[in-house]
C-alpha cells in the first residue's frame, strides 16, 4: 500500500460539507474546567453524540448517498456495520427515499439493531467470529444490484467524516493536538485531511482500544496489519484492519496512534456522565480517555498549556449496558 493509493484532499471535505449542510447537525463544541484541570490543557470536545442517529457516522453515510446516480437510487444501498454506520445508512436512505439493507453481527447492541430497523433498514445477521462481512456484502450487493457503501473504506464516507473536524477548527480555531477515535479509520483519515488545511501545525493522534491496535501496528510497520476481531467494550472499534483509502491518508497525515484500555474507557464514561452530564458510548470515549487518563502524550511530552481537540464519536449505548459498565 502506497501513500498515493487515495487521491483524497481537503477539497473533498469541503464539498462534503456543502452536501450535508441542512441535513446533518452542526454539533456543539463543549469545554469543561474540570477536564482542563485533569489534562493540564484546554480541551475542546466535539460532541458527535448529539449528531443525528447519535454518531458522526451520519455525515459520511449521507454524503455518500447524496452522490448516487438515479440508477443507484433505484436499486438501493447495502452496507455492513456493528451499529452506528448501520443506523446512519438506514436513516440517510430513508431521507433519500431509497431502500437499505444492512449486514449486522448477531451480537450487535440491541439498541443499534432496533434503531436501524426503525429507520427502515433491512437487517441481515452474520457471525462476526466465523463469517467475513466483506465477503457477504460483496455477494449480496452483486446479487441484488445494490451499491455497497462500506463503513470506512470509501472516499465519500471519509470526506463526510472529516466535516466534524472542519467544524471543530472553525469554532475553536487552530489546535496543537487533535485526538480522534480509531476503528476502521474513516473518522481519523477525514479529520487528518481537515487538520492539514485548517490547522497545519496540529498533531493528529488516533486512539484505539488496547485489544485492537491494528492501526498502531499498521502505522508503525508501514503496511496494513490484519488482526483477529478484538475483544473490547468499544464495539464501534472492533475492526480487524484499516481500510486502504483510510491508510493512505493516515500514513501521510497522522502523527501517531495510541491505545487505551477498557477500564480507562469506563472511567471516561463516568466522567462524562458525572461532570458533563452526557451519555457517551465506549467507542466515543476513546479520544477523551487518552487525554483524561494520561495516555497521551508519551515519551516525556506534556499537554500542559496546549489547545487540544477531542472527537466524541457517538452516544449510542443501551442504558442497561451503560449502567452496568459505570456501576462495575
């Protein structure tokens, strides 16, 4: 995989912002003096837990479907997802008046399955530990004639996700560090594109679960590393490898990738609930955990006095599950 595998540029993010305007929420950027005190820095939280369907994924899904031809609209859209992209595609398809079929793991959170169906999506289950969702997706797309929009390895999805960071920079100004959750890499790649243009001196750092550090391994080895499905409470980051379009951008523009433990994610969920009165799903806490739990920076650096952007990627977590995690 070479750096030039993806032709994506910041202009793609700008164009995506125009397409999603009026459909996607311009989510709030919140601050907390308590959080600043813990991190020793000025933190700016981009709250995509307040996005439509509860996560940043709506941006990329809506941008991709907005570019469909009449023939593609007639046939409908198909995807695979553990939950948030599933909901995003289902809702975006509903708004566009087209059919949507979503391949979901049979252990996906019940809340996310129910919401996907409520948005009108047809849910097709598979076993994430014994079956390959990408193979199933390609086969069904061919059989049905539908357009496959994967959850992260797609130029229009990446460009759409980057609009979250674009809005953050427009509101907070230039930043010293941008911390971004990392699963498949769509959000991180899109945010890196935005940072390269709007805050060129900003360090862009991906944050993934300890159990699923394929992105970290990939960045350090210079090639995509494929691992088994990680066992982590961050279900939105239970990916086994980065996408090719994503990695081309990440390799070029991302400074580092760090990891946090499930225990650190739970502590961050508690912080958001107790101090900022927000429900944030485990995956949504990845970036914040890196700053609040002292994971980043490493190697003697410090966040002291720096302006730090933090992407909160989503808030879709079953309340029973949320309660059991924060009470444990």
